[in-house]
């Protein structure tokens, strides 16, 4: 390919064609020779300056070629030059795309700007550009790009530990990928959801998603991708105290990393290998691998890897009764944690802001309904009426009649309070329909899965508890079930005494309704098991 492009350039004299050929050649070389690609893209800009457009359409085409070169130069600038130069190039490319009505090109540049700001740690800016790019992708009905951007947003929220928003975007990505045959997109979704489940201490679910990702990566030509997912799986088996399975995947991880010369990430691999040996009671081997992890962490200069490695060695020395060495590692660990703390504090502040922004986004479509409520509040205040009640019926499939009662107390709370009340009682789709039409029509669903829980020996146990203790216990469990249903996209229907009922697949039909319900049920069982074992307060 490079030889044919070189030959074409040598025989060509038209500036426009030469610019196009240089852009294409740079694209071919970028991954292996980014500096050469940069030179070719800059040369393409020189040719475009000399090019003469005979008509408006040709002038537009030249400008879009220039935007392509600028966008590509922005990508390479992140890698080779001062990253701040990249954003200038991106903005110039975006201005051209928008001026010449090129939504596809604008979508690509906006996504690149989101990636840039994420790498620079400017999460709010990354969020802004990702969302703008997503809006265009949906307008163009560009499925692959929509999925990619949904995953980008999910990962961005996940990095700030805003798990509710992250789970929401992963669900949207899965829904959008139902008809997609893009395995790389599914791989990103599964691996990301594995990370989210691990973050929320749902190890069984994390293992499920990581293994789905591994199945898709088995035939990947990129050994780094295969190594990373093997490390994730090994780490989960360590958390589950299953050393033999963990050892299988860490061995694969080492094998995949063998041809890669870079040291980045190796400290984490040796740290997990040390954990495995510790589980197997091989104290000497655990210390040896922990020392290797620490050595690599110091070489890479990664504070996070230094914290992981020093913590692993601290535990290994402690288990071996080596007090002085364990204290030395504890000092290194504390120093690393102090260095990280500022970043963590900033992340927590950002997380709180994101929660507020996300809540506003969810309520943004309710302005008309809220105004109506405000007018009602004024009328109710004048007439001293305190209560208004409505009933909404929702009919589901499979012979199950679900009646959801809406009891809306309007106590001069304004639009935010009434909106929250409505969304808390009804599914979002039903609430939206109610706001728009004033009623919610019954709907028939052909395929849904119902979750029904009941506490064993509830009658006997409740007889030994005070009313306050009983209510508190049931509230704790049902609140946890609510969170689990939200995470898996399952709709809570109602509670009846100690029974809890939820349905997957309505009000919005989902092809994986049974799978969602099964995962939610497993998480409920896991919660109850941990609570019964005293692991949850």
C-alpha cells in the first residue's frame, strides 16, 4: 500500500490529489511511524493552500480535506508534541466541519476532543464533547458510533465512581448493540461492565462479564488486550479466594505480555501473582513476586502501581512475621496514598457534581408538567386543599395484571418535589406519557420475566422483633433490592408485606429480559447471604 501511494505521489501534479494522497499515506503509517505520519499530514496542508477550487462544491471539498488533516494532526499531537497543541487543531477542524455542514466529521472530532480531555483529567469537558458527539450519532442513526460513545460515557462516569449513571449508559449500549455484529463494541461493553461490577463488589457478575470479554478477545491480534482481561479475571478469583483458577489466568496473562517490551502494567500483574501465592500459603514466593512488583512500580513511576505493590509486600512480610520489612512497606504505601489523596478528593467532588447534573438531566423533560404543578400548588394554597389523588393502570404480559397506584401529595414543594415523587412511584416511560397526555394507556407485553421474593420463616422471625426493628429490617432489604433492580434495568412493581415483586422487559421491551432478571435475582441472593453472615451493616 505504501509503495503504491509513493508511486502515485511521484506521478501526480494536482494539488488536491496530492493532498488526499498524503493524508491517506499518513493514515497508513500512523500506528507504526507517527512522526512520519505527522510530516505527511502537514505536507497535505501545504498542498491544500496551493489548490484552486473551480466551484463552490470543490471549495467545500478542499475545506473538508483540510479538516481531516487537522483532526489527524490533533491525534498525533497528543502523542508526540505538547498536548495543548492538539486541542487547537481539533477546534480548528471542528469549526470547518460545522461551517460546511458536515455532521459526520463533526461527530468524529467531538469524540476525539472527549478522548483528549479524558486523558488530561478534565472530566467535565470530556463529558460535554462526548454528549455532543452522541447527539449527532443518534441524529444520523449511526449505530456503531452511538455504541462507542455510550461506552465512553459509561467509562467516564465509572472512573468517577458514579455507578448509577455508568450502569445506565452500559444498559443503553447493550440495547443499541442487539442487532450489531461488531464484536469489538461488545467486548468494550462486557469488559467495562465487568469493571463496574467489580467496583460495586459484585464479584460473580464481574466474573461473568470479564469472561464474556475474554471469549471475544481470544482471537484478537492484540496480546495486550488479552493480557488485560486475563489479569482482570485473575484478580476476581483472588477476591473470591480461588487460587487455582486465578493462577490459570495469571499464567495466560504473563504469556500474552511476553512479546510486549513496555513495563507499564507489569507491576500490577506481579502483585496479583503475589496474592495468588499468598492464598496458596507460599510465603517466600509471595514475597519474591511482591518485590518484583515493587521494583517495576518504581521504574514506571506510577503512584497507583507503587501503592498496589507496597501494599502487597506489606501483607506478605506481615504474614511471614517480618516486622521491620512490613513497616517499611507500610511507610511506602502511606506515602503513595497521601500522594493519591488529592486526586481522590477532587474525584469525589466531581462525582457529587455529576450526580446533581445527572439528576437535572433526568428531570429536564418535565418542565411543562412542573409548571402545571406550580399552578395547582397556588390554587390549592388559596382553597386550603392538601391532597389530590390519581390512579394509573399498567397492564403487563404473560397473564399478569400489574396495577401501579399513583398517590401524589402536593405540599407546596414546587416542581422538583412533585417531579421526584412521580418518578419514584412510576416507571420513567409511564411518567412521561402521563405528563404529556394526562393519562397512561394499558399496554400488552408478550415477553417479560417476573422476579418474586419472599423471606423464609418471616412470620416466626417477625414475632421475635419489635415493630420498629421489623420495619427497619424490611426497609434495609427492600432498599437494597431497589438499587439492584436499577442497576440491571429491572422495574420494581410493588411490595406486599415481606414479598417483593419486579418485572424485567417492561415498560420498554428488552430481548435479554430473562438474563437481566436472573442477574438481579442472583445479586439479591448475594446481598441476603452477606447480610445473614454479618458482612453488611
